């Protein structure tokens, strides 16, 4: 997250000037300004976990679609939408939910880095300050 955050600031804030480099605008100052101020940190924090979840989703769906019950559903003449949503995704969700829980724990560690890089107040900032003030 640290490297991605620095590269995102360099590209989107400094070169393109689409978003501010650092700082936080509360919702009370306006929804549009708030969303612009959190767009870069949120996308930086979400990039890694989303790639892991997408990869697990794909592999779980490939495994679920190779099952005999899927061949039976195709043979019964069900639509592809029904087969994917009703049968395959339901069975593929077990490992996806598991990895989502594991990734959610890793987001706290990433929040510390992202909040430090983008100078945002939050749980990660409080966690880092608590560690630094421990004597």
C-alpha cells in the first residue's frame, strides 16, 4: 500500500492534479469535496484486497462450473444466468467468504500505512500513535 500510495499521489495528485495529495475534508464541508478527498486513499487501500478476492472468485467459479450438477443444469435447459447465480456462485462463495474475512484483518495494517501516507485521521493513525507513545 505504501508504494501504491506514493505512485498514486505522484500520478493523480501531482501530475494530473485530479485530487488533492493529502488532507481530509469532512462530510459537513460538502459531499463532493469529501468524496474527492477520500477517493485516492480508499482506492489505494482497496487495490490489493480486491485483486486477491477477484482471483479467488475466479478460481472458485472455475471449480464450481466443472461440477456434475452444472452439466445437469445445462442439460435441463436452464439459462446461463440461472446456472451462474443460483448454482455455481452459491457453491463458490464458501472460499470467497473465507478469504474476505482474512483480507479484512489485513486491511487494518494497510490502513496504518495509507493514513500515514495521505495524512488522514482514523483508526490506523490512532494505532500508530499509540504504538509510538508506548515507552
